């Protein structure tokens, strides 16, 4: 039993790693392991038919002190003994090839990507190219592994080169070939070249129709990005039919997430098919003892019934069907599942907490420079954020250890290592200059006319002037170290950052900003996300009267082809401009398109707020579209299981945050004020979610201030004051605080109107709130 559990745990580790990296398949190193059976490393693959379990064991052994990596005890013994590095095993492949390939794979599984990369490169040095020419598969597996490590570091052009080479030499070997095609598709998608990515995914599914869930998910995203909505919905259903719901992901399962994201594209027939597939999945999962997943499936099916009652007039009662067999399945299987889960969580927890030695070696070699840069790039890539960056110190320490010429001699991702370092330092300073806000927030603040918006000292404090100067200096150095024709995407990103810098008041130079941004736009013509980012920045600058329509037309052109790629901020900016011009009908249409084409944001949604502020201009057809958007939004939020031990209980209405949209709809359609009844409903909904509560209460607080409604219910005043106090205490941004300050002052001003209505038991709380507000408005701490 212990051996069985151990094997299952090791399988879980491999599966979890493969899902996260999108790279590992069941037979990655098949041919190398076959070579290992006839080499000095034969004990490593001995007695294992597939070799996978033994490879996993490599990562749990102590680190190599010399290499700062991880390997196996057996490999360490081989390394410390006389080893026939250049002894040929067969067909030009030498002993060193197998040793370094296995060591690289062990370290890749451990997460030490830079050391794995170096091991793979070393293995290629132990090959007789002429003799191995007709036997490329072991070599192809190493090239595939190098491509994976480059992808992990964000070196997309290098990864693309390795994967293209693998494809060229493995056309007759489908398992290796499809892995290379999958990575090429992923690279094209990340670069925003959706046409090419879709071609790769089509090839991939032709080679191997049975694909993992994560491959299906990015394929679905690409289809919707290209505007193939009907085929995209069909692919969601096909993927769910083939793979089912991943039990350990629950509401974050790829297919459930895709269905929520693109639910507005589902027809009635699609909804019925989706409902039936969830029912089949419920039957398949019911004996596994996975309570949370079962609860999710039941709640989701019930939610579909509630939203679309006309489609399901004779629906099945999932609870009644499940209860009879549930207790039996739980009693038989639950103990085993709990045991395995606890053990696997312990192993994975220890694995995730393990820290790797990332100290930069002081050996002056090209390999050392490349390995050090890889280490930093991987850290940067893992941050996975436009506004996030590694520290400046990591880059500057590396820069101080070698000469400029040393860096210029190293090529990384079709550019010099010096460019990578200069650009990294520039971005790190740029991010450090804005410690509290995302780049999209800063861009929205830059909707200025003659910089008048930045005259307020509080807004000027948003950025650190010295940091911005440093960022500009390092980015300027980076521009001089790259050829824009060789790596246009990296160059465009640097120019984009420089353009943003010249939109900041003290560095304000509109002509320079436009020069950099337009140049970046030309370079990013094939990279849709980067191009949209730049277009969004250009279209948000109010003083561009001449070219303003040009940039919006470009966005519209991209929208026609890549409808679901446009960020929500761009829809917001475009709609806001139409409202400012007085074209309310066009503005509302843009908002409605934005609600349909972008992920739903229940928490104080800006697009919904625009509709609410301009509700008097809503025409019947627009109101109809809005009603559909709000109705179907129920399905774009996971039917999260209750935490109650009685997991089969459905979630009562007070715990459904999506009802807030229904209340907003009622107010828009009927033009009602927030009555006490409505406000009580909102309060009950928001009890379990402070974020939703904050957003709605702030909307309410704004309405009180704007409409000067002296007849507001006392309950509303108490709730608004509670939120304003919380917001001021947490100091949620200076711009936001200005609004909170105005609202707080207005609430104090209205206090006299409530004195006669306040009961004895409420008086003490109102007085306390009033006192707290007065203190906070005077800048005092509570």
C-alpha cells in the first residue's frame, strides 16, 4: 500500500508540473533513457519500464555544492569517479551526453532552470555530429528541453529557434513533434500573433486530437481572440466532453473558466449541451469523494435552471439522485483520498518552499554571464505582471562583475546581453517610481490638457522624480544596444516605456512621447496585445486633436479582427470620449460591447458605472442588450461551494454577489432611488464580501453627494459613513481619498437632518461615526 501511495504521489508531482509549464509530456526523455540503459548511468533507469519514477527521485537528493543545482546520489558518485565522458555509447552519442541530459532534467523538475539550461548545453557538446546525424531523436529531446528553459525565461525568440529545429528533425516522431508545435503555438500567442498561433494549434490537434486541458484552454482563447465565436463555444464543449472537469481545480478548471469568460456567446442550444455535459460529469465524479467539485457541479446546474427556466421545464433533481450513493462512495474512498492528498501536499509544499542558490558566480566566462541573466529573467518572467519587476540591485550587481565588452559578446534572444541588462534596470527603476499604482492607472491619470491635471501637489507625489530620471537614462542606453529589425518586440517595449516617461509632467515633452510611442506602434504591428497597449495610451491623450480619430480608428480596426483582445480600459477610454463629445448613443454602445467582450468585473465595475451615470440616454435596444448582459453575468461567476460541512446545501440569496447587478439593472430601468428596502438587500449581499460592499457603498456615497438627497434613509447614512471611515483609515490612494473627503464632509453636513429621526439606540453609533469622520477629515489618527 505504501509503495502504491508513493507512486501515485510521484505521478501527482509530474502532472502538476506538466500542467503549469505546458511542456512536459509522458515520454519526454524516452530515447535518452534507452541510451542510459547501455551507459555508465544504466543504474538510474534500471528496473523502470518508463524511467519516469526514477527521474522524479533525482530531484529529492541533496544539491551539488559545486554547481548549485540538484541531482541524484548515483550521478554524484559517477561525477566523483573516473568517468568516460567521451566514450561513445552508440551512433555518436557519448557518455557525457546522457549524464548531462539526465542531470538537466532532474534540475528542471526541481525548478533550477538556469542550471538545467547549462546541463543541456553541456550534453550537446558530447555528441559526434556526423555519426548521430541519421539518429536525431535523443538530440531532439535535448533541444526540446533547451527550448523549454528559454520559454521559462521569456526568451521567446531563442525558444522559437530551438523548437523550429526540433520540428524539422522529428517530422516522423509525433510525440516529440507535437510538443515542439505546442510550444511554438504558445510563443506565437504570447507575442500576439494569433493568426500564426491558430495555425500551429490546428496542426497540433491534427497530429494528436487528445490534448491536455491547458492546451485546450489556450486554443479556446486564441479562437475567441480571432473572432471565431461559434467555433470557440463548440471547442469549449468538445474539450469538456473529452477531458471532463479537473477535480483538483474545481471552479478554476479550464473549461468552466472558459465557459464563464465567454458565456455571452453561448446560444440556447449551447447552454443545453453545457448543462447536459455537467450532468455527465456529475455522474462520473460522484464516486470520487470530491465534495467541493460535486457541490460546484450541482450549484452550477441549479443556477442554469434558475437563469433559463424556459429551457429546463423538466429538470432533474441532482441532489435526489446523488444522495442515495454519496454516503457509500464517501465511506469507501474518502480515507484513501485524504491519505494521498495529505502526503502529496506535504511533498509539494516542501518542494515549493525549497530555495535555490541564485548567487552570481564571479567566473569570467560567457556561460556564467548567460546563466546569471537566465536566473534573473526567470524571476522577472514569474512575476507575470506588466508593472512588476525584479529589483534594480540584481541587475546592477551583475553589471559590476564583468566588462561591457563581455556583455556585448553574448547574444540572448537575438539581442546583446547588455541590452537585456540595460532594459531590465530601466524597467526596474520605472516600476520603483510608482510603488502603489499599476501602469494602466497611471495612463488614465495622464488624460491631460497642458498638464493642468498634475498641478495638484498630491498627484505629483505619485511618482519619484529621481527614479523616473534613472529609468529614462537606462532605457536610453538600452535603445543604443539593439537593432530594431532583429528583435522588434523588445525594442518596442523599451520605446513604449520611454514614451510614458515623457508624458509625466516634470519630464513632459509631448512631441518626444509621440515620437517614441508611434515608433513603438510601427514595430509592434504584429504583436496585438502590445499594439493595443500603445494605442490605448495614444488615444487617451486628450490634446491630440489631429490624430485622435486615427488612433481610435486603429483600435476599431483591430477590434473587428481580434474582438476579445481589447483591454477593458480601452473600452472605458473610448466610451468616455464619446460621452465628452456629447455622442451618448455611441458611448453606450461602446460600453455594451465592452461588457460583452471583456471579463466581468462585479466589484465596482467602471463600465457599469458609466451606464449608470448616463442611464437617462439609454434607448430601448440598448437597455435590452444591457439586461441580457446582466442576466447572463450570473453564469460568468463560479457557483462557489459553501464552506459549510453540509456541502450539498445550496447557497442562499444573501451569499450571491452577482445579485448586485440585478439591483443596478432595476435602478437603471425603473429610475428608482436607493430605497431602504433596496439598501437592505445590498447590505445583506455584501456582508460576506467587503470588496463588493466597498464598491457599492462608494457608488451610493457618490450619489448622495451628487444629488444632495436630503431624504436619504438613516440606514444609508450609517452604511456610507462606515465605508468612508474604513476607506480613510486605510488611505486607499490620494485621488480616491479626495472623493472620500468630499463625501465625508457632505455626510457631516447632512447630520442635522437626521437628528429628529435618530432613535436612542442608534444615537451613540451616529455620534461615534461623526466624531471619527471629523478626526479623519482633520488629518488625525483614530
